C-alpha cells in the first residue's frame, strides 16, 4: 500500500485500524504536503428503495411503505461466534421475563435469527447447536414450544414460519435465506437487531434502514457511522457478558430496553424507519457512491501526475544526458592527447608509441 497514490477504506473505523496497523501510510510524502491525506473513506452502497420508487414514478412497493409493523424481531448474520448473536437471545430472555412479571405490557413478537449457514463449516454447525440449546433453555423457562430451524428448502413453506405481520413469542432459526426470504423478512420485521461488535462496516443495517425498519446495534465500528442514534435506530453501549450474569449485563439490558421501546411506540418507530430510509438514499445510495468514486479516481489521477512530474524533475532529460556524455568523452580524449605529448617531450615515451598501447604492455608484464 505504500506505493499507492490513494488508499480507500469502507469506514472511519477501518481507517483508524489501518492507521494503527500501518502508521507509515499516514506520514506525508514529498508530493503530499499540499495535497491532503492519502487514506480516504468510501462507504459501500446499495440501490436504495427511494431510487427505485422514483425510477418507477413513485410507485412505492410494499416493503418500503411507512407504516406501523407488528411482525417479528429479526437478526441477520452468519452463524459465527464473533457475530455475538447470543446477546440477542439473552435480551429476548429478559423481555420474556419482564412480560411474564407484568413489568412490560406489550405483546412480544417472535424472534427470527437468520443468516448464512454452511453445513460443511464446523463453526457454523457448532454455533447453531449452541444457539438452539440456549434458545430452548430460554423458551422452556416460560413454557413455550422449542425453537424451530428452517433450511433453504423451507422458504416456500410460509405456514410454518413466523414471517407474518402477527405472531406469538417464539424463536426460529432460518438458515441461508434466499433473496426472496430476505425481502420478506425486511417487509414484515418490526425491529432489526445487529449484534456484531467492532464490525468494520456492516451492510445489513443499511438494508434494514432502506426497508424503513429501525436498527438496534452496538455502539462500535461501522454502525456508529451508518445509524444515527435515536433518529434511524438505537445504539447500545457494549460491555463483555459474564456467564451466569447475562441479565445484569448493560448490553443485554440496553438491547432489551431498545427493543421494548420500539415495539411500545409503533408510530414513532415508523417515523424512525422512514428517516432511516431517507438517510440511506442520501448518503449510502448508488448515485452518491458513483459521484464519490469518480472524485476519488480524479484525485488518484492527479496524485499520479504529481508523482510522475516530481520523479521526472529529479532526472535529467535525454538530450542533456547525451550532451553531458559527449563532453565527458571529449575531455578524456584531450587529456590523453595532452599526456601523450608531455611524455614524448620528456623522452619518457617513444614518438611512434601511443600512451594506451604502452600502458597495455606494462599491464601485461605486471599481470604475467
């Protein structure tokens, strides 16, 4: 990367990590003293629903209408431990506890945990089993049916899924959801939960906001740049969860409080979703991406020209190099002629003997 004219990263968080890992990239080069920094941020983009609506003469589709939703709570991540999905299960456990005690007077919707799943990936298999064991333990505590798992072949079986506008408290796992199921989840979800900690960017929150679904996420990494706390979603402070004390965790409580707030105030939640949709269009839409990408290409080209001019200016031109070589050859020739004449005048060199030939003879004698 040190040879590049411009380095582009996907978030300010990633930029900070690059600075920490490769500090020399942030040292100005000679050609950069008046040309700004070399590390730039270009946010990934999606084709926003507002762009599609305007392209279709403002025919708003069902997925992006600004209305109150009573569908499931949804999480979409790969089934990997670093995605921190267990946090959401503990938050759901806390919500069930509050509802059962009468501390929370809401109808708790189903929880759907969806994501990429590879049956040949050991971690995927193990982590799904861990999550399902935790989910079943939670559900049994409140006399609820065990969790269900839906594979890609179940995508068309809508009767067995909680992907509807209404539902009772339950937990489902949806493996490797198709684009159709993904769109269905976005169209009915009342809250979208994003649990990874220190994620470099995260495209899922953008897709959720674009579908007018508020996002609850951890206050770290990329979501701090994509989600406006209290405006397009809710950010929750992170602290490690201690085993056996999950309900006392500030992060678990924060997620539970945020979900309860969004479910309890559907009109405000709908407004929050609409603001998220507008934010995606303005900042993370394809038109914005294209414009910024073009500006970065122009800047890279400008930097390349400056670097080329700087390098070329430090080397002489071809004409001057040839002229200098000819001058040096002429000087050497004149020196040889002058030295030969001097040696002949002093009697140290025969008139019919050249200086170069004499030197060769003496050299051969020494070497031989």
